[in-house]
C-alpha cells in the first residue's frame, strides 16, 4: 500500500492514509469509487471491502458524500454484520466533509440506522481491528432537500409531502402548478407551504423492495405554466421516497388479584396497536384501564397493523413484562424471545401468517414489586410473498448478528394489568369508614 504521505504530497496510498480526507485539499485527485472509500456525489451505495464476502482485518475506509449546495445527505444502512464488539469494528458518521466534523453517530453490531446531514456533506468511516471479521455493511445514500425546503413523512396510513413556497419561487415555479404522479390529487396551498397529504397506496405511489426494505415512492412535478397541453421548457421533478423504519414497539398493562432531481427522502413507521381481549374468540376488546385480573387467569392479546395489507405479514418476535412502563431491562420477564416461547404458559395462537398476531398467557405479579404488570412486544413486518423471511421461520435460538432489513419491526407497550382485590381487601375501606 505504500506509506502514508498526506502531510507531504497528499498522494493516495490505499487505506493506510488515515487523514487523507480531513487534511488534503479536495481538488487533489482521488478515487471516485472502489472497494474502500472515495468521494461520491448525489446518490449511490457504499459497502465494506469485499462485501458481501468477509471484510479484511485492519480496514480503514473513508467516504466523503456530497450533495448539491442547497441539499443534504440521507444515509440508510440496509445490511450489517460486524464483529460483536462496538470498540473493535464499527462505522462512524460525521456531519460534514471531514473526520473531525460534528459526530452524528456510530453503527456497530446489528444497530441499523438512518442519518441526515445538516449541510451538503457527510463523511463515513469504516474501521476494523486485527481479529474477527464479518460480512460487513451496505448503505444507500441520496441527496435530499433540507427540511426548511421540503420534507416527507409516512405512516402505514398516509404520505405527507410539504414543500416551502419560498424554495419553489427561488426555482421559478408556482405553487399552483405542482402535481404528483396522479394529477387528480391536489395539494393544499397556504401562504408558506404546499402540502400533499394522501393515503399511502393512492395518488400514484408505488411500493417496492430496495435492499430488503419496503420503500414507497412518488414524484412531484412542477411546470412554468399551466397553459396548453404540452411543454418544451425544462420542468421540475422531485423524487419522493419514504423508507419504512425497521422498528416499532407496543406496550400494554394488566393488574393482578391476589387471592391471589432533487429528492425528498423520509422515513416512516407502520402503525400497529396491541390490546387485551376477554376471551379466545377475540370478539370483545378490554377497555378498562387498569385491566384487573386474577392470578393464573388466561389473558388474550392481539397485535395488528392499523391498515390491513394482504401483502404484509406480522410476526411476534419478543414480548417482555416488567413492573414499570419505563424500564424493561432491570427486571425483565420474557414471555417469548426471538419467536421462541420462554414462559411455560405462553401460547401463540397466530403469528407470521397475516396482518395480526395473537397469543395467550396466564396472569402473574412480580415478587417485591407492585401489583401492576406492563407488557412490551416487538413485532416484525415482512412481505407476504417471501416464503423464507424471518416472519415465516418462527423460533430462532441462534444469536442474531446478521440483521435482515426485510423485516420492519415495531415495539409496543401495554398496561397496566393489576390484581383484583380480594373480598377482605374490598371490606377494609368500608370498615374504616364506619369506624
């Protein structure tokens, strides 16, 4: 590889020159692509050396990502398998053109993340130590409007696109001449913004898989004039992308009884909900808060997507109980973990075959705790067409080091469940009042 020579000549010598991108002038000729680092513009993909095969020991790769002056960089990791040690092999992301720019975050183990820059530069550094390797990472980057100019937000129900009118005026376009792929979908126009808001599966929006992630795309077009049927002048086209986030959580509680061209890039989450039901028929939803139950009472839980989509299936990955809704790590009690039953009374009724999952377990309380129990469940959302997806494979006792982004996930919290008061406990307040 040669010796590092940044301080003398800015010569590029492979991946040994650790300060090349932070010291050398960017007019210096440098590789624009390759297996390890480089200067990239607009949109594209970066990956670890030798990916999807194993990367090398002692790798040090630096990418400088650049967008147009009035845009920013959106970076989304779609695959990650590194050594299970965050101080050994990791990816650092910086908000600017240098490795000493403000730190945006570290990616390691299986922590897939998304990042936005605040300027039109972002720097990404991959580091590996001298032992233990994995298959590395892959990430997609794209130029995106700054939030002051335009933004997009998605849920499992709606796509909301907001364009700043001052930004449009600076480009020479009028707010009344904007269209999405379905021209019949009209925006709301205020003094400051143009807002398109429509159901996620309408107005020409297309759903597709990109590196295993579910992405919804549309386009905004702007024309200098609305007169006539054709145009021979250049016109505005903005690609709108919503990448669905890979996690979501639900939580419920029970109480037991002792008697027991530019682009606009955004991210979104599927809306899911979790609720108790009174019986295995799942006909009547429990509306009492807190939900008072008896010890060993059969409890029935349903998790479902708010918008039923036959192209997606929901799989119950992990459910953990705790005596408080704020801490599921200090005193966790697992009902199911990685799709595998842990509690002897836990029984899945349906999971991984439709837009909802159902399960049952028997009520309990924590020793040396309150009578309240809170439940947190993580579910995975997979394309129904994939027969070998994580949702279809069920229980996985292998420790996950390779994160498959095909599985959108959500975490939900529900509670409290409390124990019903015994007859003696109910009488005590009455006797005290008589006294």
